């Protein structure tokens, strides 16, 4: 077995790296999610959206999720030439949901806020979130690093290669993740609060995603836990020829392979199925004992 980082402990939570694969369920409070699972339909009221989010999160926790990731901005606008969502609109979408989840879910469930705006993250932490998922790896908002350091919560730093010069996919991902770690450490974020995400689909094109997944273990050289988010993404559709909401088997394959190659957290839409996949993969990779 490889060496794993020491546990990440904060606010009554503890992530014991290497003991299991953690499941992060996705709650998209958007009308335009790429994966066709956005809850914020244009004709839905705020109350309806919050109720749907709470019901979805409760199902995910019952199905095996230890984390719930709440996001208010789809990645679709970035690829469709639309302007990014303003922090004000983002906060209007996510804060009522984060508050409701904090009240409705068991206290051991980690609520994550998927945002690269420090103002949104600060408000979400006040509302009950306890983990940050930054798809720009601290590069979008200069206030994010100091905020994370001040609040003492973990952050997922994703490799986002959009607009970056490219050479070779694994080397590019390693370079960007190392840059994110440098930004975090220079901002005063302790190393044990850093989680890394290779950023499948965020600048990695087509088969490049398969290359990074195949060589995922090389990213463990950075010494931090790895979050993998391949759920329903385009490279699965590229291989299988299926639509976004018909990729559960392809996602299952990528989840199992990511665990075999060193993933610590998998971020998924289909929690019930992927929790079973992760449990089986863990039994092989980490060892199984009858309980």
C-alpha cells in the first residue's frame, strides 16, 4: 500500500486518507447543468428548489455519500461562450440551499461549496458549508486564499487548463496542481487542508482525459489526497456514444479505475450506484474485512 497523507481534521470532521474512498454527491442548483440534473428550472420557486435540493441530498446520504457539493454555476456557459455567473446571482442560488442542508443533514456530512468567488464562499461557510471546491485553484479571485487560511477549512484545488499553454496532459496537470499548491501555501493555507483535483474536462480534451486517468497515480507525487470528478463527462460519451444522462456504466468504469489508481474522493451524480462501485473497488484495492 502507498503512503497516505495524515488525516484532515477540522470543525468536527475527519477524513482518514487511505482508509476508504469518500463519496461526494453533486447538487446542482442551476437551470443549465451539462449533466441534465440541474434543480433550478426557470419556472421553479426558491422554495421548490430548496426542497428539491434537500430531498436529493438526503437520498444521496442514505445511498452512501459522506459529502454533498453544492454549486450554482454550470460549466456549460464557459464552453458555450456565455458570460460567467455573477457572484450575486450565485449567492442567491446556493445560500438558501446550503442553509437548508446544514439544518437537514446529519452533522457528520460535509457540505462543500463549489465556487471560485470568495464572497460566495464566505457567505456559504457562514451558512453551514465546511469545504471549498474551487475549479480555478485559487487563480480566479485573489481574496480566496487568505479567506481559506483565515477560516481553517479544507479546499479542493482543481487543475483548470482552459486558456493555458499545453504540452503533454499529465505534465500539464502536474504543473498546474503544483502552482495551486504554491498559491495555497503562500496564502497561509496549511498543507493538510489541501485536496487536489486533476480537472477532467476542464481543458483536458477528448482522449487526454483517458491518459490522465490511466496515469493518475503519478499525481500522488504531490503528496496530497486526490478528488476525481469524471461523472457523466464528455470523454465517457466520446467512448460510448451516449448522452449525458446515459453514462452510468461509463462513470462506474472510471470510478473503479480512479480508485485503483489512487483516488481518495469521487464526485458523482449517481451516488447509489457509485457508492457500490467504490465499496467493491475499496475491497480489492484497500483490503476487505467482514463486519
